[in-house]
C-alpha cells in the first residue's frame, strides 16, 4: 500500500502525463513532485484525444476512487458541460477479478469457518467484478438462488486514503483556483466522500433494499429482491437473484409478447411512486439495474445509490412546479435561487430572462405534454451558466427523471414522461398548499421560533463573555466594504445636515422672538450641537478619505 506522499506523487504524474497540468497546479500537487518534474499549467500531450477524454483516461489510471468520482461527476449536469458529462459517463466500474483465495477470508469473516458449506452451491468464478466488490452466484438450503456480493480485501483502506487526499486537494483548490471559486468544492468533495463510504458499507445497501421492498410489497408490478441478513454483513451482501430480460432488449421483449408501451409507463410510474409517495428513490436506474420478468413485471436491483425527498425538498419542488405551471420566470428564478448555492452574487434579471426563453420549450403545452428531458437539460444549462449549485438530492432526482425518460423512449418512441409525471406533481403541489399542511409547517416554524427565543439569552451571554475575554476580530474585503461605506456616507451626510439645520432653525427662531433670557439658556446647547456637528463633520471627512483609500485597494 502506497503512503500518502507516494500517492500524491502518483496522482500528479498521471494527471501531468494526460495533459492535465492545470489540475496539478490548481490543487497544489506540483509541490509534491521533484523539482525537475514539476508540470507547467496547460501542458498536454500530443495526440488526437480531447481534454474530456484525457480526463477520463487519467481517472481510469488512478483507480477505483477516481473512477467513482468521475461517475459521480457525470451525473452532475449543473456542474459540468455536456462534453465532459458524455465522456465521464463512459467510465465503467469494471476491474480485474481478485483471486478467490484472497476473497474467501472476507466471506469467512462474516459466516465463520466452513462458510461455503452454508450454501448448497457456490460458484467461485465471479459473475461480475467491480472496483469495490465481486458478485458470485450461490444457492441456499431452501432452494433459493442468490447472489453474494463480497467486498474486495483492503479496498476500504485504499478508498479512505484517496478520499482524505481528495478532500485536502479540494480545500486547496477552493482557495487558489479561480474556476473553483464559484462552487463549494470542499462541500462537493465531502458529499462525494459520504456517498462512496456508504457504498463501502453493504449493511447500508441491505437496509436500502429492505426499505424499497417494504414500499413495494403491495405492488405486484415491481419486484425487489429479498435480503438474507444471516448471510450478510458490512462486507458481504446476500440477496435473492432476479432473472429477466434487459429492459433495453426490445427484440426479446417483443418475442416474449410483452406490451412495451405498457412496460414504459409501468417502469416510469414505479420511479414516480418512489419520489412523490415514498420520498425514497433509486438514483441509478440504468438498464443494468432493471430487469423485465415474465408477465412484464419490473425487477429492480442495486440500491447503493439512493435519494431522499424530505419536506424541504418537497416544498422546493412544489414552488418550482407552480412557477412552471404559471409560466412565471420571476417566480422560477426565486425558486432556483432559494434552492441553489452560489459563491457569487447572482444576476437575477438575466436569470429571469434566460428562464423566460426556457419556457418557450413548453409554450402552449400542459405539463403532461411538455418535453421533460429537454426542459431539464436546458434548465441545467442555465443553472451551470449562472454558477448555481443544486443540492445533491435535487441533482440526483433530475438525473433520475432524464434516465427514466430515456428508458421509456427506448421501449416506446411515443412515450411521454410528462404524462406520468404530471398527476404526481399536481398531487404533491396541492398537498403542499393544503391548509392542514400549511398549518403544520406554521406550527413547526412557531416551535423553532420558541426554541430560538429560549436559547437566545444563553447565546447572547456566551457572545458577551467571548467579547469580554477574547475581543472581536473582523475580516472584511475592500470590495465587500464599499457598499457599507457608501451607505454610511449617506447616513453621515444626513446626520450632519440635520444637526446644522436643527441648530440653525432653533437659533433663528429664538433670535426672531427677541427673547434674550431664552437665548442665553439655549446658547450652551446650541454651541454643544455646533461642536458635535463639527466633530461629526471632521469624522465624516476622515471617513471619506479612508473610503477613497479603500476604493484604491
């Protein structure tokens, strides 16, 4: 196993060799290379490949963690342009099989000595070999055919080392790389690390599978495999084996006499149920994870990547659907800005104009008639152009909708994703607008407000203690300070003018009345006000000088 330093050098050398010197420089990796081998930003090898192709090749060379990173990035259409998405989507999670002699101890660690004897059969030649685990065919004593997924030995140590390195590089790049400053790069890498670490834990995938099975137990149109907990652990997952046709094998589906139009609707309806009814969806519905069983039943497998729809995301989706149905670009812009993160101040007017152009895609159409995939892709291009960053769950959801529409169109060229999506969207939106739900959300807000009120005195007391003991240190950029300076300047102008005006009017009034005694009693306050205003004026002039210096920074 390579040390961190060796791995840093290997990453830098592979990126450099594939013409990705700008990534080496942006991430600070060049400091890890010997002086004579440091790359120049922008260097690239001679050859016909494009930059996206070189990136894919480099990720494949770098191994499992980086292949997974590329696969994840290929799903984030809000972050990468289409050329990169298309190239990274080619990354295959295939790997040379690890010999059975190295895999068997992992199975023995879960099932104990003589683990193979607990099965009536066990084929030690893997059905599939991926970067994290290998899959084997086996049989249980009750006659059930199962697949056994076993994690590769030592892969957790390798992945965690690479994730530590990637998170460190992301932190550096987020501070020093101009192209990364529009996004929360460290946050994105933390998100990726959480996703990949969850894939290492087969116990979590087992729990996901059981949750989907429970959600669909009353639905005869969908089959979810059973999990055998007595044969499973964090490193081994044993589940029922599903048999069927590939969902994209239209010739075989026709030969089996299965109605492809009905099948497309059934598969899409299953995904919509997950999102809008269950709030828990399969985030990777590619053809390899979907089977068509006899009679047209849908079989779903591989629940390592999932998404959840919580109350906050439901409210965001509802607001988005309302703006779409009302064809209101300003409302849609507000919905997107509330939903997305951004490191720069967004141009709301330009965003609204871009969304107005987007709405022409479904002008004169109902939601059921709208080209969902085209609209989502166009919306994601706008999000990307405005440097907005979608929440992970929303990005997964939009990708799932695009993949589901693509699968439906393979089965039925006339398939309309909008027709399947529309009733679920309307129902969810109406539920959000329901007075009972509104009252519940209002009650939750009230509880949070009360909790905040109860905690506020203690928070203020701690703040005051901190100020007394440690003092307060403020860091401001000049560019961020200018609006504040301008505002204070206007306030200063008004205060000085008001004090002079008040003193002048009062003094003139008293003199006009000729009341000498009253003038004497008021003379001192007037002089005080004059001195105060003079002090303010002096302070204002000094502040203006500082403001000019700030402008020059």
